[in-house]
């Protein structure tokens, strides 16, 4: 399928927030490439663009399977339309889908201030590999691979962590990790 068609139509899925237990589970492999899977991808892209975010992993919407979507290229701007109302315009979409991804090689290190749709309001620098080689499947089940660096590499590592039950705050120093865990568990309990 052409995922280009799906960026602006779909269903807005509820995004699970840390410490939801699904976010800590190791997700299982995708074994069937069905219309249901296509539909999930379509809704995940829609949800990601409208959140807005640049990446979304299936466990974040309650599906514990090895799949994530991302777009590190799209532009989003708020404009005032002819009726004087503010509206959000998005353009330059570059949606990507990674199914059963495996990072098969890494090099270098980089740090970037990350955030996560499942951990609202927290932005912290995380150390990652600068470049990664990733093997994955597309929606047809074909195996592909690519070598990427910088923003795309960081995003792939962040989303791939979700498939292993790791939320980015787990990658922070012990002190910060304990601080955020306590804070977020307390807020969730309210
Ligand atoms: Zn995330």
C-alpha cells in the first residue's frame, strides 16, 4: 500500500501514558501482514501527526507488537485563515513504517533532547548511537534495510526501545530516572 494516502485520514487512537504496564512489556513479532495491520498503521500515522509527534510505536496505542511509524521531515505551522481562525497546516510528509525492526549495526554517539507522547511534559537529553543500520519489514512483508544517522537514527532507537518495553526515561541517569518515575507514578495515581 502507499502510506502517503493515509497521513491525513484515520482514527485518533488513545495514547497510553507511563507507567501503563503495556509500555514496559517486550512486544511480540508481527507475523501476519493483513488489512487489519494496514489499518493500525494508518491510524497510528494519523494519531502521530495530530498529537503532534515524530514517532509512535504500537505499544503506545496498546498493541504489543513490533511495529512503529515515524516522520522526521514534515512541517507543521499554525496559520490564520480567511475567517480569522487559527488552523494548523501540515506539509512535506515523509511517513515511514518499520515492522519487526532489528538494529544490526551502530556507530558513534550523539545526544539529543528527547520527549515522548507517553511521557508528556518531560524533555531530557539522552545519549544514543549517531548512526544505525536497521533491517525491517514493510507492510507487504518485504525485508528492507537502511543505514541512517542523526535525527532519523535517534528516532529509530527511541521507537525501537518501546518495542523492548523501554521508555526513554529509563535511559537517564539513576538520579533523574528515580525523580521522574516517582513524579509520574504520583501524577498517574491522581
Ligand atoms: Zn516514545
